[in-house]
């Protein structure tokens, strides 16, 4: 941008994520476009994003509870799992769409200069919009189970959301940039996304890992930003509804801050790699 | 006054790579990096020139001479391998009409999206919206999805958005072949008006008559180097001699 000492700008060199913030109106329009295009020609439109999580919740409730009898080990298991599942849903949608975002927008990337970080960031926003209906279903299920959270627990949930959003943005920038050069990246990410559900305590609880693995493995396991967010969500939405004594991981808020630190590291790495590779996007995509 | 665009010692090389596979790269690395993985192609080589504030400059040359590459470098879509480009003020590029248009959005939504992509703020777009639609002359279809537009309607709307973005430097690539003759005249008049307002224009076109009419100066490129630089009619004549 022009200033008094140097009125000349270098075309094609921006301020990265800062430019995304400066052009948030454009970001808003891109997010709106993505949503509009996603639900084109559909009668229910965005309502689909309420139907899907509801079905997912019912499947967890009936299939796991009545068929697999998970409820014997985890009280309110459907709520427990669903609060983790929506965190993982948000993360996988955000991360895998961000990975593809540059390639999907090749027409624009090739023709017009604009901060390319806009595309991965928009993918995360779109995932956040889809997260909202899932949260509504979760809240309804929690209230149905007599949910009474305290303020810290709600702060914890918000922290968990931020951790996942920042992590997905950072990793999305990284993988999205690499995907321009090697389309293998999106397949690798798809594969990772299958694993993510199992590297966090979504369909089981963390004490099972403690029983099976040595301490240092448990520590690494618990530093995974997605795990941190899942546990924060358990604490916020499931724990207040449980009457039986259950054991939560210790120092949840502290781990939360560590998770935020991890997320920030991912974001910085993602942005740095993205900036390094960005100059070749238009000619390689 | 002063230079609006300064181009110094530009070099741009493209990789002629036809696959995007990690496997091939790994195989190449394992085999001890034998041979070039990719072929290289110099699109531009040691290109330097300046464009003054308020000038209308044509980039001329036959297909493959590097004109569009140069325009993309000035707009920042691609970065040079060597040399520098400096621009003053807001640059808007019409590298391709309607590049930012999405077929599933209505004309109205596309106007907002495309104008924002070209650097306008929300307030500027709201102010200019009616003018843009009036210029395109497709008022009655503005809420129809763009995929139902005829190609003429599409180009009209896209061009209308672009000329209303009010950049300091306006890059135009081969888009003056827009629509029917009355609309083309209107576009040329608009281009002239932008130039009269003191904006800098960089035009790429094969329409040599039009160029000698509207441009002050011409830069002729051939095989990626500057071959001639001078008044537009001389540049056109120079190019015609070698045709």
C-alpha cells in the first residue's frame, strides 16, 4: 500500500491474513457465494444443515446406545459423543475445503490479484456457518438432558471453537498452498480426516487411552488441538448434565490455552508456507 | 506527475510441466535428479519501460510475444523471476472479462462480488450500482442468474463493472471486442473518458486501428523482449511492416 515514504507498491505482494481482515467485505461476499452455490436448486436450502446433524444425533443415540450399549460405560453417551462429533465435523469440513479452496478458485487466482488467503479463510467461515445448526441441535439435546452450565464452561466452549477455527485455518493455508503443486495433498488430507475422529476422544473417553498408553503418549494425545477442543466441549455441554461421578482430564482451561498456542503455531507455519508458495499459484494452478 | 508504472529488467520463466504428481517428483529425486523434471520457457526477457501518469499505452505484439504475461506481472497475478515492477495507486485489471463472475449467482450479486474483487468498498459499490446497471443496459435481467445470460449480456455487465471501479491504473486485455457496435462505441467512449480523467491505461489488443486511435504510446514486444517503443501510430506501423 502507498505511504508517504514510498508511494510505489509491489504488485502481487500483500500483507497476507492482514489483507483478508482489511477486505472483510469481500470475504463476506465470498462466503455468501459459497453458501449460495452449495444450496443452489435445493428446496430446503440451508435447512439441510439442520436435518443432517439431527439424523447424526439420532443415529448415535440408537445405534450406539441400543445396539452397541455404549451407555453402560459413558452416561448420557449420545450427548457426550455428539458434542465431540460436531467439533470434528467443523474441523474436517473447514480443513478439507480450505485445502481445495485455491484449486477450486483457479479461475480467479489466474486472472485477478487478490489476497489468496481469502479462499481458505472463507472455507473456514462456511464451515462455521454449518457448525451453527449443529450447535443448535447440541444445545437442544443438552437442555433436554437438564443442562445447567456455569460461565467458565461456556468460555471453555468458545475457546474450543476458536482453537479449532485457528488450527483449521493454519493447516488449510498450508495444505491449500501445497495442493496447488501436488493434488495429492487433498487425498492425504482426506485420509487424515478419517483418522481425526479416532485420535480424539469422540467415540470413547480419554481414560481408555490412559489405561492403554504410557504417560508421554497421553501428553501428546492431549496436546492435539482437536482433542483439546473436544474435551472443552465435553466439559461445557456434557459434564453439566451428568449426575454420576465421571473423571474429566485435569487442568482443562490450562490445556485449552496450550491448545490455543498450538493452534497459533499452526497458523504461523501455514501463513509462512502460503506466502512462500503464493507467487507461483497463478502459473501452476 | 511522474511514472505510474515502472518496469525494470523483467524476466519471467514458465515451467512447461504437464503433470501434478508427487510420485513423479519422488521418482525423479530418487533417480538422482537426472535431467530436467520440467522444460523451461522464457516468456519475458529483460523488459524495462516506464508508463507516465495519465498515459494510455498499448502493449503490442503477435500471439505469444509476452503481452499478457507482462500485463499479469503489472497486475500482480504472477511475480517476476528477475527484475521489479512498481505501481502507483490502485490497479484494476481486466485480464479477462468476467473472470470473477459466478454462473449460479444473479447479475446483481455478481456486480457486488466482482466490484469487491476489483477493489471497491461496499459504499462505493452501493453508490455506483445503478450507474453500472444502466451502463450495461440489462436492467430487466439484473436479478436473473448469470448462467441464463447471452454472451453479449454477460460481457456487457462484466465490462460495466470493470470500468466503474475507478482505479488509478487500468489494465485492459483484449476486451474491447465487447458486444455489438453501439456498445463497443460506448465502451471506447468510456475508456476515453477514463483517460481524460487522468487515469493511466495499459491496453493489450490486436485491433491496431483502435490502438492508434486511443493510445498515446505503444510498446512492441516480440519473443519476450521490447522491440520498439514510441508514439502509438509509429508502433503500429512498425508492427505492420513486419507482418
